[in-house]
C-alpha cells in the first residue's frame, strides 16, 4: 500500500512539473476609461502580445470616465490592489496628488532613450514635468475642444451658411446670434449638450475665456492659485467677470437648447443625433462617437465665434491623456516595454487607425495622417496647425477650483447666482490655495 | 427564563457572526470616519491633523446649510407623500375595491426596482424635449411645460415626486398587514352601528394602526434623510446646487474635491442628525411590544 502511494505521488509530481510552462508568463494590468481610449489600448495590447508572447497585457476598463474612474482611480492607485499601469488625466487636479504621494514611477530614462524629448512638443514636455523636475507620465494622444458640430441639412433648411473665416468661426457675436435666431425660427434647438455634467459648460467657458482675455492674463488665471503667487488678475476682476456675463448672455439669447441643464452628456448628444438640434458641442473625440451613433448624419464642424476683434479664436488643445506606471509594480521592465511600444510610431499609427484620437508625437507622417484620419479630424488638424492653440483654464487649476466652477456656472445659468458672486466664490477658493490652507 | 452557563455560551456563539459583521462593517467605518473628520486628507497623501477646523468650516459653509435644508424638504415631503399615499392605498386594498389584487402588485413593484434605475428611467421620461411627460403636456395644451430636472425650481420637487411614486408601496404593504390584523368583530360592530366609510377609517382603522403608522413614518424619515442614489442618478445635486443633499455633498467633497476629511465631517454631521431618530424608532418598537404584551 505504501509503495502504491509513493508511486502515485511521484507520478502526480511529474505531471505537475510537465504542465508548468517552461518560462512563466508575465501579466501586467492596465486600467483606463471606456470608449476610444480603451479601444486604442486593446488594439495596441494585441499587437504587443503578438510580438512579446511572454507578456500578457490585461486592459481593465472602468465603468465610466468622469463619474467612476476620475474620482476613484487615485484611491485605487494608493491601495494594494493597484494596477501596474494606468491611463489618467495629467492636469492640475488629481494627477498632482498622485505625484506628490509618490505613487508613480519616474520615466525620465524612457524620455531620453526613446527620443520622446524630441518627438513631443515643448509645451507637452513642460506640462509633464513635475515640480521636482521629473516626468511621471507620457502623453499618448491629444484632443482639442470645444468643437461645434452642425447638421448640414438643418443649416441648409434654415438658410444658414457655415462660417467662412480662416478660423472656421463666425466673425462676431452678432453674426452668431443671427444664426441662432434663424435656427430657432426654423423650429430647431441651436446648441445641444448635457449641462447636467458641468465640465461641458466649463468647456464653453474656456472657449469664451480664450476669445476675451489676452494670453498674458490667461496665463495668470492658470497659475494664480499656486501657494505664494502674486496674482496680476483675480476672479473678481472685470477680466473674468466679462466672460461669465457673456456665458449668461448666450443663455439668455437662446444659444443653448431648452432644458440643457437637466441633460447628461449622452442625453445632450441625443437631441443632435435625432435631428432636433442643429448643433452639438463636444471635443474632437466626438467625431468618432457621432460616426458610431449616427452613421448617416451629414455633419460639419466649426469653432465658437470670435468675440473680441483683437483676439482670434483658437483651438484649445488638451495634452493630458497620459499613461503612467504605478510605483511598486512587480513587472517594471515589462511595463516599460509596453509603454515604449504604445509611444512608438507603429503603435501611435495603429491607435489612430482604430480611433479618432490624435497621436501625440510630432513626427507622424502627414500623408499617413491624411490617409487614415477621419476627414473631419484631418481638416481640424490642418486648421490647428494654421491658427494655433491655447490651453483650457480648467486644465491646470486644482480639482476643487475647476469642479466648483462647474457648479457655479450651472447656478448662474439657472438664475440662482450672479456673475459677481461666481467670481467671489472662485476667488475665495483660489485665495485658500494661495495661502497654503488647501 | 434564565439560561444555564453552557446555554448562554452557545447563545453568544450564535450571535458572534452578526456581532463581527457589525463590528467590521458598521462600527469600524464609523470610528474611522470620526477620526478622519479631524484631518485634512486628499485620499492618497499623508493625513494632516486639523482638529475642529473641518467642523468650523462646515458651520460657515453655505452649501452645507443648503444641502441640509434640501434634506429637510425632501424628508418631510417624501415621508408625508409615501406614508399618506401608502395608507390610502392600503385602505383601498383592504376594503377590496375592484381589481385590488392587481393594484397591490402594481403599487409594490417599483419598491423592488433599484433607485438608480428608477432615477435614470425618470430622467428620460422627464426630458423637456424628448420625454413623454412633456409630450403629453403639450398635447393637453400646455405650450411651455416645465424643464423638470433642468430647472432649479422644479428639480428637487421632481425627485421627491419620483421617490413617492417608487416608495409608496412599502408603507402600503406594512399598513395593509396592520389593517388586516384588526379583528373582524370590530368591523361588524361598526357596521351594525351604521358607520360610513370615512368614520370607519378615521375612528376605527386609523387609531388601531397608529403605532405602526408612527413606526413606518420614523423609518421613512431615516431612509429619506440618507438619500443619495436617486438624487445622484437624476440631477447629481444640480442644476447648480438646487437639489443637493448631504449624501451628495459628502460624495462630492471626498471624491470630486479630494477633501476626504471634510467629507468625513459631513458624514459625522449626518450621523448626529439621524442617530436620535434611530433611537426614537427603537423606543417606538419597544413601546409597541409592551402594548402587544
């Protein structure tokens, strides 16, 4: 009996040893938001795994972007259950807390060895350099916002000619109001979007800010919350208040679809997709979403109008789509290999084919862009090179300041608050940050 | 009946899992929240002790007082709506009106649906342009129906209306059970005395179900005060802060503004308000048991 038991044990051991892989596979977990970002990463991961059969890449897609992933990821990143790598927004908000808490691996070596210091624009390199001089993430795609997509059929029906200016925007606010009036007379809603999600209103405000405030003062608004900063301009000054008043004036002139404050992001798009609204505000990523949801809709794009004659409209470029490696990962080498691949020309071109999110590298072949980009994205990209870009205000400022501004804009647009009291509240928050009492 | 030592030990053993569950999932988070309320913390950085500063800021915080006010409005109106409507629904079912079995099921069904699903569903129904509610109102001749969730004057009231619709079935079932426990002889005697429907309701049924009525009211108040899901699903506290409640403000403070210590202070404030109500509920249930004995 003992002999039988011993032989059985030995056989089992041999079978077990034979069933083990000769080399253990490394599995890296990557978290990201749903939509084009996940699609891009999944396509890139598939090609990467074909080239690296000893590495498994698992893409964990969150249930939602702004509502689920944004607030929860920092806490997950600090927990034992953190992933190896992550996509996250690199801006003045929660990302700064991640860096300050020491949760990310520095990537300076990759910036040097992979030539990212040359392949990425200087403004992006500055954005990704933390106060300690290191870079903890890399920009993988760029988007721009806000775009105004318009229904060509409704415009024709209402006798409206799309803007013909070099910056693809109506040349004045009055011209813009005339267009709004014609759309309403034709029985349609003008600009539809989901105002319940305040960040969209924030994007409109950012566009107005760029068109009404000189860049020097804009730069001060981006930074005047920093501890010890001597502000040149405050939120209670006319430079800011004029913008809030303009946003309110747009609402009063009927620019926005009725009831827009009660609609979510997809519900706001619903009106446009169903042909009840003539225009829809979204970012450049909206092209891909609209192509999916309304493949037969013939739509064009424009920028919001010129407001002040001395300031030309520009695109607002967002280079905050960042990939990062979490500190403490057991597979640092594998993560770096995947990151190198994601940032390679091959993977950037692949990602661009799969989604409409634009590659971050400057050295992607222009002919290739023309070949694979959606025609509207290509048009926008050419125009962006021509007229230039700026930065949205809610990008570099702290989470509380940006998030609070969205609520205040909603209150102002629903008549609960004046532009002056919006300025006062924002100034109080900025002052708290300036004095270090965060 | 006094238990012997051995049987007492077995008794404690049976209670132990529930006790551990409560300790881990209720007591520990409560204590941690209380401690956290004395700190400033972004959720991932080092915690900084700030003493009572979070509570001092809370007392000066306009949004906190607005959220508290909205909570009170929500609690009073939704409790009154659900309990009173639930009472009359129970009465209708108990009196066996035609189709009573159908109504019993239909009124209780929404209670079983998740609050978030209900919130999202009603968000679509109340869309000012595409929603069927305003479509019907326009057909009835109302040319400018309300914006419901998009208007600060109607956002909170819309949420309250939906909550009453969803939860009236719960008091209905509880009160129905209480009504059906009323001895038949009392109803027979009342019939002989020639009471009408209103007299029967006010002088017989209501006094006899009053203890249950009170209990269910207190329970609804407790449920209503800690509301979060339906507000979040329908408006996220907007437009602006017009429909914000303490649960939503707590979430925003912690997860949107990364002020976890401040969020914990809001949680402590909520606890201080709800706890006396819970004690009242326990006292009422004990009273009911004494009355029944």
